[in-house]
C-alpha cells in the first residue's frame, strides 16, 4: 500500500525484505526515489505519479543494488539522478546479476535504470516549493546517498538505515557508523528506511539511529576482545557473538533470514579487524 508519510511524500512498498521506494510530489515535478527490483514495482510508481497529474520523468537512484535499479522499465528516458560512483558500482554488478537471473549482460544492462545526471559530493533538486538534498552516506555500499527534505524534516535513508533487518554492511562498518553519526546531526521527524517500517517522531528516529550504531560498535568490540585473546578462527567468532545478545528483541528473528544477516555483519566486521591487524585468518 502506498502511504503518505508527510505532505506530498509517499512510501511505496516493494518485495525485497519490506523494501521501501519513495515518491515526492512538488510544485514543478514529481520524483521517484529508487524503483525496486521488478518492472511492476516501478510501474505502480509511474502510474501513481500519472494519477496525480505529473509525468514520470525524474528518478533518483540512491545506490547501485539490484532492488533499487531493476524495476525502472516505466521510467526509461527519464532524468535519472545518481552518484557518480553508482555508475561504476552498476558496471561491477552486471556480470553477477546476469548469472543470477539467467539473462545476458546486455539484457540486464537494458533493464537497469542508469544515472544520467551524476554528482560527486552533493546535489540539490529544486521542485519549486521544496528542495531535495542528496548527500553521501557510505558504509552499506561505497556509493550510497541519502535524501533530506527539510520542509517536512523527512529523511529518505535508503539502506544506510534499515529498520526491518540487521544492517547489511557491504562496504565498511566504520564508514557506516560515521554516516549514521552525520544523520544524527539532522533534525528528522520522519525516516523512510530502505527496508522495514517507517519511523515517525524525533525520539523514535533518534532511538533507532542510536541502536544501529551501538549494534555495530558492540559487535566490533566483541570481535576485538576475541582477537585480542588470541582467537584466530573465524567460525568460532561467528558462533560466539550471538544474535540474542546483540540483536535480541529489536528485530523479528523469524523474518528475512535474520540470524544469517547478523552472522554476515559479524563476519564483515571480523574480516575488517583481522585485515587491520595484518595477520589474516588461520
Ligand atoms: Zn543496498
């Protein structure tokens, strides 16, 4: 169900782990933020934009992961705003996606919504009565950006902040912590995450940002103490940094392969710590 989360800003659910795309309506134009993984997911966004009297000709891609870029068939030919790094990120992923989906690289390439208007550090998009501020929040991936809309103090966090799954760290846990620290400086009344329930209310938003960074920090210090105590077996580290202790009731354990997502986060942080110490795994 498409939900109006703040005046003229709508969350649009998609199929990947309670995924959320977004539509922003302004005086001059409407903008879709991410398009999901399947053409029908982007299509419901384009249809909604048309129903509201706009043309579906502007899209923001927050980063180059499949569940954000593959549903854009109905937006082909639109202005696609995206970080410059996303262009490289997409190229890097095409061979893997082709294999996963049993299609040729050309077929995958044709389905992807490629950024046509790229930027390095930040970008402002002016919709007349409101401005969208795009800025980097790396950590989940190297290329990812968040979108802040100050007139209603709303943050589209993409996968930098997820509320329905354990944080997925493909790039760097330290970068992700720094990005969350940056988000904590913003005045946020509503936060639309990349996956999971939308958060309303400053206190609720603050609490979730705090929990996310304490989860990452907590896992890292547990990893560090084990390494400091001489542990060199990755599997032993994965087994002893438990879901119950570090996630517990914060997220529903039975959904979205949650314990595996926790193990992935622990594994990534353990790898980072072992590389930092230049000793590698036994
Ligand atoms: Zn992602």
